[in-house]
C-alpha cells in the first residue's frame, strides 16, 4: 500500500484496463522491450546493488521455425542489440514491451506485451500480447478471490 501511495504521489499512472486493448502492431512506429539485464547488475559494497535499465529497440519478425503452436497467440521480434551495447538479455524475462506512435506532434506509447520467450542464437524474443496476458491474470486472481476472499 505504501509503495502504491508513493508511486501515485510521484505522478506514476498505472497501466489499467483501458490500455489493455489490442493495438495493431503494424500501426506502431517503434517497439521496445524494457528491463534490467543481468550483465548491468553489480554489487559495489555489501548491501549496495546497482543496475542499469535497458530500453532495447525491436523489429517484428515471423515466428522462428522452432516456435511451434505458440505462434497463434504470440508475436515475435528481433532485438536490435547493437544499438544498446548489450551482449545478452538475461534477467529481462517477463519484461514489458511498449509500442510508440507519433500522433500529431506527440509521441504516444502503450504497453503491448510481455516478453515470454527467447531464441538466443537468432536474438528473437517471443511476446504474449498484453490483452491475453492480463485476461489470464485477471481470471487467476478472480478464482483466488472467489475461493479465499479479498486479502
């Protein structure tokens, strides 16, 4: 509760149900994954950890042959690693994927997915579209609340 209050006081706006709608990927100007790669995490002194956040550009690609049946409910994108000077995305599993689009004179952004797979030799990620992911989470939470009541 304290964290939520502090975020709100700092002007952070949560990703709510109104942003869960599917946005056609082809309508976006750019796509990025956000996270903290393990290679940027360091322990400087006992109890002091530093890390760098990475925002890595993505390019949509067809599903790798090894993707199998998951292709129907996923999208795939190649990481543009050379633009961010990273060797690996270890530690970024489950990271949010954002899409941007210029509308009039403003860049708008949406959370469009969650990273859920990694094909390291091809530098391709698999992503679950946000509406499907959030619907699944909502269903699970609903079952827990129905069984045990609200916390």
